[in-house]
C-alpha cells in the first residue's frame, strides 16, 4: 500500500469512528418506581415507564409517545441491586445521606419490538431531593427522590457501552410512600446517555496508520536522497 492510500485509510477510520460511534441519548416518562423487600434488604424496580425519545441510534431514533401522536413505542425497565439495612435508613432516607446500592441490578430498553440496550449498573445512588423533613411536610412542601447510576452493557448491533449514565426523578408527593420501607411512587421522567469506547479504538487505529504513513514517507525520502 503506498503512502497516499495509507493516509486515506487512516482518515477514513477516523471519520468512521466519528459517524458510527457518537453518544446516543434516551428519555423516558411515566410509570412507577416500587421499593420491595428482598428478604435481606431492599431494592427498587420500575414498572410501566415509556420510552419518549431516542437520539443517535439511527433507524431506532424516535420522539414523543406513540399514545400522544409521537413515534416512540418502547419501554425502559430496570431493577437495582439489593441493599441491606433498615428501611428507615435506606429507602426512607429523608434528612440522611444518599443510599448507595452499589453494583448490580439490570436495565433494558426496547423500541418497536427490538431490544436496543441491555446492561447492568456499576453503581446506583438513591438521593432525597424533596423539601419535607423527617418529621413531616409543611404547607407547600413535598417528598421527592432521584436515582442515578452508571451502566455497562450492549447496544443494538453489538456495540459495548461503558461509562453510560442514567438519571431518574420521582414525582412530588405530600405523603411519604416509603414510610414503611416498601411502597410505590410515580416516575416524573428519566434521561440517559450511552457512550461507546470503540470510537477511541478507531481513533488510535487511524492515528497509528498516519504514523506508519509518515514513517514510510521518511524512509522513501531517505532512499531517494
């Protein structure tokens, strides 16, 4: 392969990485979040949350709920890992530190009958963001939580997603649904980003090919001198 062709291959590899492996994002809304007793601890499970937007996945991109005239018809479902300890300190963590569920749990996103992402949490954090205190709510105050975590998994087509992030916020309530540990609360909405590390691999490949081309040029120049 001559120097010109080698440089073109390198440039093509870099362009391919930019086009094929850009971050993709998704959003979900509705449904509920349920806290359950697993016997030795508690976990959270989503139910009925609808996919409301996908960007960056080509033919699977959609916008708006199908039931409202949009093009998204999928779902987002997940279960966190099990956390041991008292419910009052973990699920009902009002006024206390955030609850770390640690690694584990699973997430699955489908669209139009196709599974577009399956993965597991590398960490999950359950944080109270409401305005009520442990002693109750004053007028105008509310209970609200946020679940966030990092993911690893597989995107449709076989690409591996590392460093992915998902964040979900519950609806605001005037009574504590988790006062007894187990309970159900509505989901206000969620967002997520799926990143593919293969893009960095292709950049390294392209950079390496450019380097080889430059070395070849230098060698040929020396032979002509």
